[in-house]
């Protein structure tokens, strides 16, 4: 029963991250990561705080985003876990009238997360983002 509960809590971390990004709630996004977390993203890599400092303006240049979190594979080993989460992220830009090529962007990514249990919650210690595909101007 404990492993099922842990899998649910780990799944919730990826969904909480998506909610935080889409609502521009950067404290919520940060709460998904351990203090010492490291992220290897599609455009930048580094300690989580530096990574999020780069991610925030990249996301906020879009009027809205929507992350659709899909297939998840979760492994739990005691107080450690790993998840792979597929996501499709829609990024919609403000488009001035007459713009021939919209600045919208749709991407398919996978989040590979190493997590640890901290008290009664799970946090990401390492994230690798695999960019599988992108549709500019979608």
C-alpha cells in the first residue's frame, strides 16, 4: 500500500510543476525541487535556482501556456524514486494583427526525474528534459 501511495505522490510532483508553470506561480514550481536539485533542460542546465531564473522569462514571453502531462512510468525504491513523464506543452504568444507567422510553439518533451522523500513529500533532485519534437508557429 505504501508503494502505491508513494507513486501517487511522485506523480503529483510532475503535475504540480505543470500547474505552477502554467499559472506563473514560481514558488509552486520551486517547491517541486530539492534545494540541491540540478536540471538539464532543453536550452539551459544548472542548479535549480539558476535554471528557473532562465526558464521564467522564456515562459513569460508567452501570453499563456498549457502543459498536458501524459504517460508516466514511476519506480520507487524506499525513499528514492524515478519518474519519466511525457508532456505536450502549448505556448501561445500575443500576435499583433497582420503577423504572417505566429510566434506560437508546441513541444513534446519527456521529464526524467530522480526524486527523494523529504518528510511526507517527494521532491526532484535531478531532472533531465528530453525535447522530442517541436512545432513552431503551431
